[in-house]
């Protein structure tokens, strides 16, 4: 820190020395030019030497008078990389005052002190000096900004997936503190200060941990101090709202800063990644939103090749099964944005299908050729008819029973819907020569401890088997939990918090992988574009998250203190539930793709003929409730051991 502070003082000293040189050169050049102005200054022809002699006595005073003026306008304590028209005006005013001081000093030296007899500089000298010295001052300062902008533009790669952004109003009359005096914070402050929508709101201070910025000004707001000064600054400046504008910091650092901000009791918002706002020209203020739990998940930003997705979606007829669900509906949104020839939404649940239909009609009107079909993926006759009467190019199969505890008590339904529903749609896609079929799988298919996971592993086996004998490109995409999905723990925790607690966590050490729905779907579509046939694409979900940490953070984001305002209790693992999830089986090996967040698992070989016989046996018995379907499935998915009760050792209820 000491080195950074020293560097800041050295930087200011260097700029001051440059200004002194600019002042001296400007005066000398002004005298040279004005003495050559024969048309208007006949009396001064040939007096250049006398003018220079006078200037030798004058310039030390001009320097000593101008430098304090520069300090008065804080021209040595501004972050010039972010300078705007306001700073330019300040520089020009400083140049004008320096010109006036130059004129006054030369007159005093001649008339009062008589340092040079009967020599007075022409008025044109001071006018020329003003233009020259102001230009020098501006160039020196804005050269730093132009260089910084050039470097920034070279380094900035706008390549993130579209975010699910909620526009949050910054109420008029509010005093705002921005945490982060970097590019994002500066751009946001400029927008707030200049926009008519925020005419009664203003940024009154910045917080930044960089010692070289502390004490400097961005526009009219001072960089008050580091994060340790957040609470002090909130009181001193009577802050109403704090905006965290540091989108590139790590989740760990973000969490620490947000914890400090929450202690102030002020309204707290966040500026996420700014590239979309810049690209879409929506303004950064439209991206400012409430802090959400996904802000605290440590993941690399999702990068999506929009052109690649558009290339294989545009002009195609796309079917999304389970299109009304959380994953399916987001697939429909993103497919609709890439100009398909036709989008077909298939779902058994009419309410969710109706909701996504209305949403897409509102967004796209008659520009989107949309059809909604209410049907079950298990209905072979109806599925056959759908494929026979429509030229379907691409299938995203998202329809499935996903709730682990429910499926543990209804295992037959899990097999009927997940396994034979997938097989039904896959056979139709192959028969009618669809280009691609993409199965939405789950990390619970890896070494499953529950029937839902085992059923999804069988779905993967079906798809991999179809890939070997079909002209259709078949592929699977495997990922973990998605925030906000119908089966996510987040809505449950939020309801428990609204009810005053307690928040119920199964085990203090349980972990899960998490990703937002739009992120997961972006990667699903990318994987579909990469598919060549038979792959299991595995999405990088980042680091596993402890559910206990998730619960604590949700309580904090809701404005409460864990264990004090809202209690957390442990209920024990549920039947079939793991302490942690996996994305890869021991036999599989990862291979990278062009996208750093998408990998390919090596297909596991299995006896296809025996698998078909096993499926036939299951089909014959799955309508018999007395049939031990879990044991039958465990003989097909050999990594599934339903009756080992491997989760019971964790099942002690912790008070």
C-alpha cells in the first residue's frame, strides 16, 4: 500500500513538472508569435529581444501563480482516465486565469518595479498564451484518458450470454455511493449525473481499495476511501443507496464487500457485467438491480457463440418437449430469438404451456410461427402423428419427472415418463429424419442414488444407442441444479424466510452445483451446435456450493441475520439424496470443446441387445405396482444401488 501511495504522489509531481514546462513554453511561443504580427502591432516590430527579456522576469511569477490555481481546481487529484467535459471546462478556466495572471504580472513588473523600461507586451500575447497553455493542459491530461481507453478497448471482449436483467429504479432525490471507482462505476456515475431520469439523484462519493485513487475525484464525487470506510462514508454523506459497481471481482471479494454494505442498513444494489448494456445501448442504469443469490455463485462468465447458434437454428422447425417447464420455457425464449422457421412447444401441463405461449406472442407477435401442443411424450400414437405431419428439424427433449423425493415414492412413473417417453420421442425423431436430437440430462445420472437419476442415465443410454444406428445426430447435455427452476431449493428457502423461518437444510455439509437457467440453456444450445453424434456434453457448473452457505446468504440478502432473525435447522438427508453430486463417472473421460465451459464425456460401452431386452422386460412390468422396479433398474444401471441406503449414515437430525 505504501508503494502505491508513493506512486500516486510521484505521478502528481511529474504532472506538475510537465505543467511548469508547458507554462514556460506557452509564454515564449506567444511572445514570438505576437511580435511577428506586423499588421496589428507595428510598434512592436523588432522588440522580440526586449519581450523575451521581460519574460525572463515574468515567467517565474506566472508559474508560482498558476500552479496553486491548478490545485484549486483539483487538476492534480482527478482520475483522468475517466475525465469528461466537466474536467475540460475546469482546465480551460485554469488556463484563462493563468493568462490574466500573466498579463497582470507583466504590467506590474514594468510599471511598478521597472524591470524593463518602456516595454509592454501586446494584448495578443496573452490571448495567444491562453490558447496555447490551455491546449497543452488539455493534451497532457486527456492523452492519459485516450491511452487508457485504447488499452481498455483492446482488452475488452464483449462475449457474454444475454442476462436475465431486472431494471431497478433509482428513486429521485437519493444520495448514492458507488463502490468501485473503475470503468463501470465511472460510466454509471456519468449516466446518473447527466440523465433527466435521475435529475434529483446524485453520486456523492466513491469507494475503492486502490490507494492511488483515494482522495481523487471522478466528476464531482470524491473517492472517499477503501471498503473499510464504507460505513463511515454512509454516515458522513447521508447515503440513501449503495451500488456495487465491480463486476469483475471474485465472488469471495464480492461477498465480503456486500456484507460490509449490508451493515449500513442502506438500500443495496449491484451493477452486473456491463457489456450487454454497452452493446445494446440500454444504459448502465437499466442494468442496476437488487443483489441476487446468483451474484454469490463462483462461476466463470458464460461465453456463447451467437453466430454458431443462429446458424443451426435460423430457418429450422424446432420442437421443445416439456416446453412449459423452467428449462423448456427458457429454451423456447432463446430459440425464438434466433429466427426459427417454426417453434413447436409440447407439454402435458396446459397452464405452463399457455404462459410461455402468451409470453412469446407478446414479444414477437406475428413474426414468430408458433404452435403449442398438449400431449404426453409417452403417447406413441400422438407423438408419431406429430412427427409425421410436421417436418421437424431439431428436437430438444426437456420433458421429464425431476423431483427426487416424489420419484422415490413413485418409481414406476419415473421409468414410464423419463425412460419410455425419451425412447418414444427419440424413435420418432430418427424415423422422420430430424437433423438433431438433444436430451437434457442431469448430474444425478452419475452414480445415481435415486430412481430419478437412474432413469436419466437410462435415457442417456437410449440416446447413445440411437446415435450409432440413426442418421439423426443424437446428443445429451448433462448439468446440475439451476437457480429458479421448479425443483430448485431457492424458492423453498425464500418462502421459509417470508414465513419467518426456520429455513430447513437437510445436512450442514451437503453441496450442489448451480447455474442460472439462461446460462444453462445457452450452453445447451451451444452443445447442440457442437454435436456430431453420441456425445454426452458436460457443462462446467463452477465450484460446488454448500446449501448451508446458500441458505445463510439468502437470509442476509433478505435483510435478516442468520440464526438470530431467521433460524436454520437440519432435517437429515432425504431418501435417495446424496451429500454431493458428480458430473462424471469413473469410466468417462473429459474432452474439451471450443467453449471452455463445455466438455465431452467419452461414451461408456454397453451391450445394446441386452439393453433392448431389459427395456422390453421393464415395459412389460412397469404398470404392475407390485413389481420391484428399482431392483430391475439397478441391473441395467450397474452404478445404481437403491437398497444400500448409503445416505442413512448422514441422516442424523442435527439440532
